[in-house]
């Protein structure tokens, strides 16, 4: 690709965000916070078009985004009726009646020459270690015990369960005082530059159902699966990953809470997919992700309703998706963020993370003085690399299983997998080793927890662990386990902590049943 001459570039002064929801308002908030004084930022959304509401469960990287915005955590949690999340519990994935937790914490203590898993595996072999790998991780044990608190010094690695609709509303209240203008309207046409030159084919304006045209220099496609700009207008093809990711449908329902909110997401493997349970302060989010080749929509609805607890607050709704990504997330003057650019599936709660990463990368490569091909190429390279890394981690859960009780699980066991994932699995199977590339989302401990949880037992360990005698190894392991136990058992129960932590903020903000929040309360 030939570099774009700087003399032909148009400085970016008008940014138009097509679509609201979680993606649109996350982008708007970050742009408004950082560049709101020098940009005209317009967000177009229609009350007629419902949002998918991706991801009511998040991962710890969301705290980075909130720090960038300087959000008050207590007020955010009160506004979104959020609870804390320390990991994801996987039930029946490896085999029926087996369960494990992928926690957000660090497990044990590594040696410079070997990860902690080698010492634990050697200790288990000699009868010196706890059979539960998570006993050496505070976040893991706290999740199992239903406890949580913000700890001084080291702290806990945590994320949130949140109401995605209220989160978008919260970010709107944060963004509008920063100069973000919301325009109500349904997009009926996308106008492009048809004249010659560098801008030919670039988006010129969005035409709304009332006839109004919203012009811009840079357009952010947050139109969800419709992908009105990057797909329908710019013609960027979609790469289908359904041969690796078998689920293409979801049915979701909300229920009233009937028990205390636990600090982790439940992921329960079923006959043709899996069921989620996400506890919020006021309700529980439920859903079933499944393969339409193995389960009909009406059967999925029935199975979900048979397996949920509490009063159903709204009829279940079916969502269809195609796992994969656009060949380019940025083409011309259009950047796709969120579902418009691709979707893997919600198993490891990465949807909101990918929105956040897309927005942060855009800020780092923002075309203030005009769009540069080198920046576009770098954005696309990073986006593809991140999506493929997350894809491999999700495929791992499906492929490495002992289940063969249904056609769905047999197909998962027998399917071909990406070469990049096969290399990771073979390395761990052979030597118990995991190596993380710089900036990968999932660190070594995440891969170790899931590979052990799914039943991979390394054939050999690291020599460093072999050199430790029984007394030394036993003392090393027990000191860590006991320290974790002491820390966790001093923590309050999660539900009580959330109630105390958020109640004052909720009263101060005037959050009622409808979750309305004064805009001034959104900022410090």
C-alpha cells in the first residue's frame, strides 16, 4: 500500500458514531474525555432499534478503562446495579459432574525458571499438595467461598457483573457534559464521496429517517451485527470462524434474584452448548449459547426456562450470530468497534473488553491530521492478532473435553483447530509449559487453569521442582495455601460487601427502580 501524502489528508475534526448501546457510548465517553475540546463528536442512535446488550459479565481490564475516564467505582456500580466478579465457573465442560473455576488471580509463586504449576504437579505426585489448584489463589478461593473485599497493597483482581443497558445510559450521562451530542434517528442511508481523489468511496454522511444528514470526517461503526458502514457500505468481507466455534445462537432471559449474588459467572455446559448465570444486585441474567445445527430455537427456549430459577421478568429472546471477524476493522474513514467488526462468543466475557481495546487503539492511532495508511494497517494488525488470540482460548474449552455423550460434543472433540492453538496444547501436554506473547489478553495462569480444568495432564515437569525434597516442597506449598486461606476467610461475604459499598452512592445519586441517574453524579 502506498503511503497517503500528508498534503492530501483531511484533518479529523468531526467524528460521527453510528449506533449507541455499550459500544457506541464506550467510544463516545473515551473520545469526549480525551479529545472532546477539539472535536465535534456526534452519536446517532434510534430508540426504535433495540441493542443486543453484549456482555453483562466483564473481565478485569475494564478497570483500566474506568481509570482512564476517572470514574467513581461506587457510583458506577450503583448506577448499573453491578456486583463483583472474581472468575468464571465451568460446570460439566470436561465431563459431566466435573467443575472448575478460571479465576482472575495469580496462583502460587513462580520461580524464575519454572511456573508454580510445576511445583504443584510435583507436590500432587508426591502426595504433598492440595488436589485443588485453586487453593493457592486468593481470587479462586474467595469465589468458591462467596467472599470479596478491596484489599490494601496487593489487592484482588476483579471485574464486574453489570446491567449493560444501564451501563450505556450511565456512559451517556458521563459523555454529554463533555460535548458529545446525541442525535435521535434511524439511519436509512450511508452517503459516500463519489468524486475523484483520495476520499473517493469514503463515507460522507449518514442520512436519517427524517431526512437529516450527519456529515463527518471519521465514522465509527457501532451498528452491531448489521454492520451498516464497514460491511454494507465499505464492503469489507466477513471471515467465518464457525468451523472452530460451533455455537451460532443464543437465547436470553432475566429472572428475579432468589439467592445471594455469588462473585463469579456460572457457565454450565449443556447438550448442544452452554448456559450462563450472571448475578446482579436486582436480578439474574440467564442465557443459553448453542449450535443451531444441534438444537432448535424453540427447544433452546424450553430448556432454558426449565433450568432457570426465579420469576421470569421478560420473555426469552433469540439472538443469531456468526462467529468471526471483518477482514479489516478500519477501512477508509470507517472504524468498526464492537459487534460490527466481529464476534467470537460470550464464553470468557470478552465482548466489552474488545470494545474497550478498539476504542483505546483508536485513541493511540487517532488521525488528528488526517488518515494515514500506516496507522490503518497497524490498527488492523493489532485487532486481528487480539481477536485470534481470544478465539484460540475459547476454542480450547470446546475441543479439549472428555465428553462424547452428544453429537455436539463429539463434533467439538473431533474438529480441526487452529495451528496456533494446537502448538500451545502440545507444549503444555508435553512439558507443562505456557509462554505468553507480549500484550496477550490471557496470561499464563489463565491458560494453565483452563488446560488443567479441561483435563490436560503434562507428561513431565520442570527439573527445578524435581530438585526440591519432600520437606522443602511440602513447606513451600503449605505456606502458600495457608496464607491464601487466612486472607480469604477474613473477607466479608460478597453480597454484604456490595450492599455496604454501593448503598451510600445509590442514595447520593438518587438511583431508583428505573435506574435514572443525574448527569452531574457521573463525574468526580
